């Protein structure tokens, strides 16, 4: 929930700056931007922004869309959670104004540009009934590649480890496997197509271990420490938590964004968006 202080702060910023921002957009030549917003008395900008990609960015996008709508109620930002690879492809092909990726671009993914909007820790999660409190990167690598198969080998109660992960092409999977040095060598029991599904699977199996975005954690799973450091906003921002990744906006190199898309990207990178990003469980790049 956004605090009353944050709401007052946003109201001040809105009163002080929206007229100027809207005038800038109109100066860019956006069609259909003329008119008055009856609620605020400020010039009303209109337009549609199509976004899609990373499922891990769902909470972040929901929060950003909420904040953006407060400032530009006549603009419509759509979001289609299809996975990071699909978001990058959509931006490259021009099907999306903004692709969403929760991983770095690969060398073969040409013709697009990635702008990091927020950081996300990839938490290692177990069932709350598991007594384990932390693992090292080497232990994680051995677990996910099948070298360690029983929980007793890492100090927990005996039982065959159940490995839960994401599907190939997932930004969460790419980030986790790359950092742990196990790319394309994991032996998953289940490969699921959404972060929420991974959380639910681990919550429902006392022998399971998986990974999930910090923004997606719920009380039904337990995040354990990695190299003695727990996954938190502070530890992601200061770099002490090892398994973290960027939340990126992807745009096509040779195209000029529409005024609506430009306005949304500028809002997402502004200090005014920081409270919304934190509310979604992510770490803002341009916070206060």
C-alpha cells in the first residue's frame, strides 16, 4: 500500500509539474493531445502504449500503470505477460511499443536497446516447513544440476529434493542459471511458465526448492539466504545479494517512440515512480 506521505508528495508533484510535462508532449506533435482534463484543469494528453513480455514484471507494470494513470488519465498502457524472450521479439518486430525483459539482452538479440527501470532480486525459495536457512552458490549449483539430491546433504531433514524452475526463455531462469553457473544443465522436476506457478508449487511441496522474483514472494514460501545474505531491497540495491537481475524496458533501435510511449518511459524512470516500484517489491533505479 502506498503511504499517505507518498500520496501527498505525488499530489504536490502533479500540481507543480504535470502542466509542463503535458505541454512538452504536445510540443512533440502527438495527435489527439489537445483538450482539457475536467478533474485537474491541466492539458490532457491521450494515446495508447502497448507493452508485453516478462511475467516477473507483472506487479511492477501494474504499479507503474496505476501511477501513470494518475498523471495522464487519458492515456492507456496495455500489458501482455508473455515472457522476456517474447517481449524482446515484440519490440524488435515493432509489435510492441515497449518490450519487457527481466534479463540482459543476448548477443544475438540485435536491433533493440535495453533500459533498466528497476532491479529485482531472484529469491531462492523453499517450503516454510523446511528448516534450511541458507545455501552457497556452489551448493545451489550442485542441487540444481542433480549432484546433491537429498536435503540431508545440506543440513536439512532427509528427503529427495524436488526442483522447481521456469521454462526455457524465461528471464528469471536465465538470470538464476547464469549467476549460479548452471545454464542449460539443470535437471528440473517441473518447468513452469509463470513465476506465480513456481511459488505455488514450492508452497505445496515440503521437499521443493525453486526461485522467484523478490516482487512475487508471498508468505506461503520461505526465502533463504544465499552466501549468508537474504534477498531484500536493501541488499539488492547495495549489491550484497548475489542473485539479482534488471527489469528492462526494450525498444527498437531505429524507431522513434510515440509521445505516449516516451511519456510512460520518462515517468517510469522518474523519482515520482519510485514509491510505486517499491510497492511492487522491486528496487527503483531512480529512487529518493
